[in-house]
């Protein structure tokens, strides 16, 4: 009669080996889900291959989260995934309290299409020459917003009063939209500085000292079947060579649309191994 001791010893050895092994990272993906206090959800990603390929390399996470364009890095203040907006701030931009050297705000063609500034983001072009195209051939590009005027901006802001002191008058300025600075750089506009104001629809009766300075961007979420991937426990990403959508199911396993068999934790995986050996 064959002894059962070797079989018991074998099963016990398998149990010890599986128990002592560190849990496999089958429920982990290489995609970070936050940067500081800001959540990173689809369509964005701060690791290559994560999120949607249209937004590839637009975000950088160091100590803070930055939105990258050809003109520099802009600190991300907030991402509203319900309203599909991102609010950024240019640390080198002039505001009501500080005057800084002028520069351009430049986005790539892809950025201008996929995540452009919202209509309630106004660019204020300051200290413009009387020969500026927005004061002549393209003066229809300038407008007053919420009852505010250029004179009010120069009069209320300490940083902009220097323009008045230099000329003993209020130099021309122009409130305009993103499309103006998109097609004409500051040297073409012939204005020395700019600032940007957001949520302008809500600023009637509110002075420049209390305006919210920054740039609000509006993005769209590509329809790539991401919901199916998320429901299976995966993270939406893309192949870094082909930029075809993939479902990231672990640090080493990807699928086209969803994770095979749904997601499971390392504990579930260990239990499945034990069940397999116990049936031997």
C-alpha cells in the first residue's frame, strides 16, 4: 500500500513556497494616479504610455504638476474632470501686483485643438503701441468684458501704473481672446506685456485687484472604449510605439480592450495557485 507521506510533504512544501513569496504585482500598473494633491485620471498621464496619446508629454510631475508648451511650463492649479477644464498659472506672467518681462504664450497645434483656452479666459495686452495691428486693421479683435476697460486696469493695478507714469497718459491696451495671441506673437502685436484673467463672465462689478489671474483650458475625452477597460480593473493607456489604445492590467501585462478575467488582487492570485495544487 503506497504511503501518503510524500504527497503530504509535497503539498506542504508548495504551500510554504507560495506563502513566503512576495505577492505578484498583477494589480499594479506603471501609471501614477496623482501628482501632489492633483488626481491624474484619463485622458491625462504623467508616465509615458498612460492616458490618451493625444495628451502625450503634456504634463510633468516634479514637486508640482506642470503643463508643458513650447513657451514654458505652467503650474497646474486644478483639474475638473466633470467640467473637463484645467486651470494653469504662468509664474512669469504679469499680474495686477507684479510686472514681469514680456513673453509669448505658445501652444502646439495639437494642444490648440485638444486643450485650448476656454472662451471665458481673456488675454489683456498691455502698453500697446498706437501702431499695434489690434488698434488698427484688427481692432475688432479687442473688446471690453463684463463692463471693464483698459483705463480701469491701469488705474487699479500698482504693477501697471508704471506705464501711465512713463507717458503721463494711459497707453492703449486690448482685451482679446486666445485666437489673437495664437496667430500673432507679442512683437507683431506691438504690446510689451500681457496678463490673463479667467472666469470673466462672473467679474461684472469686481475690480482688477480681485480678478482671478491664470489660464483655463478645456479638454475633451477621446472615445476609445476606456470605460470597458476600467470596469475590468485596468488602466487606460496606449502603446508607446504605435499609440494604439491598450488596457494596462499590470506592470507587465497589457490587453487590447480589457483585462483578461477581470482584475484580481495578489491574495486572490495566491488562493488560485493553492486551489490548483490541491487538486493534484
